[in-house]
């Protein structure tokens, strides 16, 4: 079977790639996303990749045609693409959620795909005032004060129209509860909480109390269990709606026990909503009050149909899924995709790109410890500046054909920086944080060049940015080659260093192609260059 996954780099998409890779009946897998992950990292390396932005403005017919071409020959298309942030850009969210779903569905029809599987949500359901489990027949008119719920309900109407107009295509819609895994912890914190929430307090249960709205309850499902539900739907070419939730229902006292040893303060829901609205308006958090409205009024899911018809049984409870998420939040856990990227501070005891070695990593007596330490520290400093610039480029040039590859390179550079950090720690070489700070400041200062423009970025800036990154990558290759020369005596794995050198040459090839794209357009009168004309 050939399966296409649209939105394959997020929470469920990453888990689904793992599940489909293990399934012997899946022989071909295509991942599509706005931003490529690190395609050399598991599970992303198990798929082919194509870039796509289902919300591209003004690209309706062209987008459908491009999607149809990508879908041709597929046995199933799974549509997972969804935006949580930017929460305040309502037009962009609706264009992604509703228009994007319509484009994917129409492309699947045009390509003759026999099975369309779409991620709906418990949020599509109309509100209830009790804890009685509801099956898939409960109305899907959404919760009016939640933009997420409103868009999920509108997505359901798009699928209704496709089913009515094209009864030959099997349309399945999965409506999961809150979907968690440790690898999505940093993204959940980033999208819903924001930088001011003290997540590190979760590590040792140091919150004095946990305030929660009185009467709140939650269902959850582990991302791997949700992925197993998708896998079963795909293999059986099932159609219709399926609720997806673990057995246990978490009440306020259960959530408090998971977060902070049961120290719970229940707050009247109206007061909690007012406080949330004030914090959101002050831009202290990223969660608007509609999310609380949805949490308080969505129905409890009855997953009997998924269990009885497809044999689905969750391997983890809701409490276990939440506990794993909280542990991941405390250490900034993530994956090597732009959506799930980890915290910049490495989780204790882990490495984003594990350092492979033979025995003990060491600086032998034959090498000058002080000079080699300075050399490696300087390369770590360079990796810091290079990552900052690549992150900047991936964000600034998001409307160019190279956005996906720039995002992929960003994840690679982030992993390589963590490898250097790991190496310095194992060698007991000081990182010299003042140099990291200086590199960060210098890189940011380098962005301030006006290049003939004051209020907008100049198209010429793309050429300069690319030249900066090419020089940085060339220098990085020199560092890897130096380590490769001394790999045996330092206890390093030379094959890993060969892989890093090959990867760097791939980055140089991408940057050369991007530079050609940029210089062709940078100096022509009236030539727009993607997002080079955005403010900033």
C-alpha cells in the first residue's frame, strides 16, 4: 500500500510515521509538510518528502493540482495538517483548517484516491453538561466561543459535502481526545503556555498548588495509540467517524496528583475564565479563553466503535499519557522537526543527536588539551551563530520554494550543535558561555544591515544571508574533518563523522541553489522575492 500523510511532522504525524514504518503492508510512504524535518532522523527518514502549504493564499486551483499530482497512485491520503499558532491570526487559521481540508479532499478525488482519512477532534462536538459518554452520533456543531472548535465543525461540513458528492471514496474522520506524548512536550508548552510559565518546576513537583476550574475533566490518548487507530482505519479502508480515547476520565484531583502531588485549589469556572482572558490579553500566555470553554463542555468520548469494529485497544491510560507529557515538559523534550523541536537547553542525560563512540571519549596525551579544547569550543560557538542565522532564514524566507529545505537544515544544525555540546561535556572541555553570548549578539547585530531599505528587508539580504551560511558550513566541514583525522585516538566513531561531512555537503548544495535563486532576483527592478518584502 502507498500512503500519503499531509502534515507528517507534528505530534500525530510523527507517531503515525513510526506506526506505518512498522506495518509490513505499507510499502510506500510520502510525507508532506510546510517545513521539512531532519530527513536523516527517525522516523522521518522512512518516508519520501514533498513540501506543501495547504493554506497558501491565492493558490487554490494550483494547489489542488499540485496535491493531486502528489496523491496519484496512493491507496490512502491521511490529512493531519492543522495550526494551533499563531492563535490571533484568525484568517490564516481558517484558511489552513477549512480551506486546506477542502483542497486536500478535492485533490484526493481528482487523483482517484480510494480512501481519505482526516483528523477531526473531540472539539468538533456540540457542548454537553454531563459526563455521560457519547458515541459518534452526537452533533458536531462545535462550541461557538472556541475558534478551534468552530473550525473543526466547519471541517466536518467539508467532509460531509465530499461524501455526498463522491460516495465512491471512503471518507474516515477520527475524533481523538487530547493527544499527548513526551516527544511533543516542548511543542505543547510552546503553543499553549508561552515562555513565562515556569515549566522546570514540574521536574520536582515544586508548585505550591495547582489551581483548576471546578468541574473540569479531561480525556486523553497517547499519540502512539492514536497512530495505531489511524493505522487500523487505513488498513481496513474504514469509513465514517471514530472516537479515540483511553478508558480513564481524569478529574481535577487526578490532574493535580499528576502535576503536583495532589495540591489542588478549585476555582469557579467564571473566575478562571476571566483570569485566562486577562493573561491572554496581556500576552502573558498563548491560550485564549475559548480553549477553556471547550475543555469544560466537550462530551466524554465513547470509543466502542473503534474497539469493536477495528480491534483497537489503547496500550496506555490517559494518566500515563499526561504523565509522560509533563515529564517531557520539564526537560524540554522534542523531536527533529520544526513543529516538535526540543528546548534549546538540552534535556539532562540526553542528546538530540547521540554521539557515537568506541569506548571512552578522551583527549589523548598525544594531543594538546588546551589548544584542542579552544578549537572545539570555538566550533561550538560557530554552531551557535550558524543555528541562529539558519533559524532566522527559515522564518524570513518562508514564502520561497526553499522554505522546507531551510527548515530541514535548521533541524540538522540544531542537532549538530547538541552533538558538539555532548562532545565538550564528555571531554570535560569548558564551553566558555561568554563566547556563546558574544556569538548570539554578533549574529543578531548582523541582521541589522539595511541594504538600502529601512522598513523592509531588502531582496539583496537573501544573498548576504546565504553567503554567511555557506562560509559557516565550510568552516564546520573543517571541524568535522579535524575530528575525523583524530577519531581513533579520541574514541570517536569515524563513520558518524563521515556522515556529518556528507550532510554538510548536502547543506552546501542547498545553499548554493538558494543563492542562485536569490541572486537571480535580488537586483531586478520590480522583482518580488517571496517573503523578502515582509516588514522587519
